[in-house]
C-alpha cells in the first residue's frame, strides 16, 4: 500500500533520517508545495520510501528541485531507499500509479540520480532509460 507523508507530525517522518542519497535535504522542503514523500507499507512498517518533486522541467542539479511550479507536469524521483529487497522496485511502480491517479497534470516520470553504478543498475533494471547525463547527476526516465 502507498502512503503519502504530507505533514511534519506524521509518525513515518522519522524514517527520512535514513535517506542514503540526499540526507542533507531538510524534511520541511520534502513536504512543501509540489513535493511529496511516498512510503510503501506492509503491515504498517515501511518497506521503501521515495521523495518526489513536481516540476515543469527536468532538473540538472539538486537546487532545481526546489523551484515551485504553478502547473508541474513532471514527477522527479530524487531519492529512494528500501528496507526490504525488491521493495524499491515495487515502490517505483506503485508510486507512478499513485501519482497518475492523484495528480492528473503529471505525464512524465524522471529521476535526479547520483552518478553511480547502484543508481544506474536500479533504474535500468526497472525499465527506465538514461535520458541525460549532467555534470553531477543523471536523469533516467520511466516510460
């Protein structure tokens, strides 16, 4: 089951401290306007978590994630981690379904990923294509 974190006092917010990709992004920025945190739950325990920024352009840098858009069309997965093998994959697919149903403006799903082999294997292995290589990041797109 997908569970959205939308408030700072949510009981699942404490798990954000486990973010291995972008641990320095403050929690307040992750649930601001045009942002959402999605948790894949099983028996009320998190199996995987992703943070998403809604944008109207594909970001090249982390700073690009925080531009508030009036009518975003792109969901940008900028961090994902799991507590159980295979849960990251399940979360990506369930998150795209959740976003499609709940955010009708969104028609593209991309990442702002670090340049490393783990991110590459994860996204390519889950059906994404490499969209663009930036100075310090890579964008993958789920089509």
